[in-house]
C-alpha cells in the first residue's frame, strides 16, 4: 500500500463513527446510495411508538401534524433555503409529480428539458407529462462521464416551460454549474427544478442564492436520513403563483374545516403537501440532518475532496480506470471505477464488508463521507484492484 497523505485534522470527524454503528462495523463507502443509520434514529422511532401507544389521537396536535414543514425547516439550511420553503414528501417521484401538476404546457412553451444522464425516475415522471401536452427534450451526454452543459444551456430557450436537471449525476458524479443553469432559465423565463439528491449533505447547496425556482431531493444518501423523507423546495414568489393539481387535505388553508368542493390552497410550502404525513420517516431523518449540521457542510466538502482525491490517486497507481471527473470543482462525492466485470468485483467487495455498489454502464461506485478514514479508502482500492486482477 502506498504512503498516505497527511490527513486533514480529523479526530473529531472520526469520533462521529461512534454514532454510526455500521460505519464502525464495515468500510462504509456507499454513502451516495444509503447512508448509515445514526444511533439517534432508534430513539426517534421509539418516541413515535410511545406517542402512538400513550397519546393516541392527541399526538397529532402535539407535533405530528406539523412534521412535514418542521422537518423541512430542519433541513433547509443544508440546501441554502429559507425556513418555510420546504415540504416533505415520500420521495422525489412524488415531489416532482406534485410540482409538475401545478404547471401547464401551452403551445409555444411546452418543452421540458432534461439530461439523458439524469436518474431514470426523473424521466419516468417527465414522460408522463407528455399526456398533458409537454414535449420532452432529452439532452444527450457529451460522453459517459460529462453532461453537455453548453448544449443544455442552448436548448433552454423561449419554448422551454421547465428544465429538470440533476445537480450531480448519479453514475459519474459530474457536477452541473447550478448557478449558470438558474441564470439561463431566468433569462428565457423558464422554471428550473434542480435535483439535489446527490449533492445535499456532501457539498454546499445554495438554492436561494443561485436563484433556483424549485428543487427536489431525498434523505437516503449523504444526509443519512433513511427512506421516506423526500423534499420539495419552491422559491416563495414561485410558490405564490403555483397551485398543484396533485394535492390533498394538508394543502388546504383550513384542513380541519372538512369543506367539500375544490381546494383552497394554503400559503407557502404547505400548498405543496398532500395527504396524511408519514410520521415515522419524518422523525427518523432528523438525527441525520442534525449530524450534518453539527459537522458543517464546508468541512464535509473539504473532507470529501481529500478522500475522493485519494481514491483517484490510488486507482491510478493500481492501473484502474476512473469514470468520474478529476477536477474536484466538477465532481460530487463519489468516485466511479470502470471495469467490464464490475458486478463480480462489487459482489466480492461486499462479501468482505467493503460497502459499495455497481451501476450498469458506469462501474463500481465508492462514496466516502466525513467519517471515513484514509486507510479505509486505500484499503478499498487495494482490494478492488486484487479482484480486478481475478484474485
């Protein structure tokens, strides 16, 4: 194994491993897919069970009902959003569908622009909008790693109703210039929906400062918040002019009036809610948010850059092919190693307790977080190289 670089001062970062049982038990490099569970999740879920058992229906007025917005406020600083602008949903598919249901697609401005390299759930939701008159414009990749940003910006024009684009691409970890994308959408009067699933919790996200109209994401990955806690951000001035067709009683201005007839939309983020909230998920995600806020996103990003640089150097030393941008300013938190036999290698690493994953057409994804060590990253590449040689 090669000599490792002098680490950033990490003693307090590594101490967080005590709060993450799986990070202590494995080499946990799959944080881009499923972050490890913080110990505090068990207490949150036990409190939920206790409230349901002991308080019953009274629990709704003792915090449960407000969880979709209160949990959103806990997350908001991690995506650069003001309080009161995030509505929590089950997942990105639901959040995106709710937002799109508030839009029309008139002749002359009916296009939805997206990337061929975006996560497939985005495509599935967007192509459903073709039934309502939307024309889907899918920008092909420049190559398997990089988005063609020049073509993307050029394609967003006066015919574009909405652009739905991932901030960081899931296969290669290529990072889009979100500020430039938002500026282009403002220039032509299009709405930007930024998918921050692969960026929130691992690099700075500044939705308000960048002028992003709307954003979707989830908590499963870098936020260590588990499944069932997706989110939808809508810029306040945009929120005031949008009324989703996909809705529910939580979005009404007087939900307990039980009034028949059409919805009277509530103000702000509440109008983007739907039905009864998934209380356990909205409690389980909170320890992860608190952890990321306590560590600090700038420090997490610095650590991520150091560890991904180490992974790339070690891969180069072993002659492995990298399918990730080498420029850290264009890279998210993941390093993808390309190999024709990626599925076999990935399975072998998992069997050894080196947690990673494989994406078809890309390779083996390794996503270190702030609590990982240099030794773990070097070990993972060393074992990957052994298996790549057939060992």
